[in-house]
C-alpha cells in the first residue's frame, strides 16, 4: 500500500470489529509502528451512520481525528461497531474503495458475555446478564436503550453475535485481498505472529519489536450505582453539576471513576447461561472453530 499525505489522502486501514474481540489491543500495537497513525479518538464511529454515536458527526471532525499524523503515515480507524452497522461497509467503500479491512471475531458466547459486562461496568447497562438477554425483544420493539446516551442497537446482544451477514457486507464491497479476518483465540495465543501478519497485510515493515501489554485489563466497580450516576446522572446530580465548570466536572468524574475501580477479573458466566447460549449459537460456534 502506498504511503499517504494525511493532509490530502484518506484513512487507509479500518479495524471494524467485532466489539470485545481484541480490537483495542491490535489498534494500539499497530499505532506503535512508525508508519501508522491511530485516530484520536480511537473509535470515531463516523461511518456507522445507522448507530447513534456521541463522538464524530461530520467529515471535517473526522479528518480532525488524524491532525496529529505525520506525512507519510498510514491512517487507522478502529471503530468496533462498523462490523455490526448495516451502513458502514458501504460508507467506507464510498469514502475509500481501496481501504484495508481487518475483522476480529470471537466465540459468540464469550463475546456476548464480555460485551454485556463492558456495558454494565461502564454504567450504560442496568440489567444483569440473563435479564438483559430477556429484555432484548422489548428493546428492539421500543427502540429504547437502558441509557439515553447510547443507541439501543448496541444492546441487542444476540444479534451482534451473528457474524455471517456482517462479514458478508464487507465481502460484497471489498475484494478478498483487502480483507483480513482474525480469530480472538489466535490473537491471544500468537500475538506477535498475528501482529506481523497484519503489518504484511497493510504493507509496512515487519521489522518492529512488539511490546505486549494488556490494554484493557479486567476491572469491576466498587459501587455500581455510583458508576451509573457518573455515566448518566440523575436530575438532582445534573442540577448540582451545572454550577461546576464543565472542564472541572469532567475531571471530578474521572477521579471518582478511578477511585471506584478495582482491577479484578469479571465474574464467570453461569453454567446454565453458557449451556443455553452454546445451543443457540451452535452453528456459529462451529463455523468459528473451523476458521
């Protein structure tokens, strides 16, 4: 792939998802390469126009995500909802038909559980895992998320794990030589090998030492309600917050979140839930294992 001038050229590489499949770690590793620049923020979510986002809304804003890039660097967008989005593949093709697409997948059962836990930890999911799965139908019908800031589609866990149709959207829009599919298990067990294969796929030097780091360590909240209030404050908290300058308010929220956080493994999925989901996703799991 040719090197580009970020002032006039377009994003070259897209890690499109799925969420909780190692996209953050791979994006950070690629960003360590001197010829690659990761957008700021990491997940602009600009091209998933059918999924409400509170990040980047205009092309001017999107271009600004790469303002720190040096001339000659390839530009990387790592928005994990692009895979689930029904619009993103077409939008990316219209923007750059020569883009390199990296898709990261995981056992659907593990992905669903991890995604739910991330939502719950962040404070945007209010229900425990089993209840959240049961609530999906109502969320789909009402088109309401458990929090006002997020799109309800991000909480349709069972649909998010149906990868076949999502991958097919990219295969319809990009040549196979521009698509790289990575299994989460391979990435975890053979991180350096997968990393270098991605560098080869992208077209940059592979003579780079990998510094393995856990970019997203497991964590829990000391007080879940406190985290919920930080993410989506009740009315009385918002009224109090109005008298505090916005910058200071954000810093206070960060400090409270840090003090409320403990780095600890998330609870294990119950045997009953795993058994049930493994039956539901039997076909998808088989396809994943055969990849």
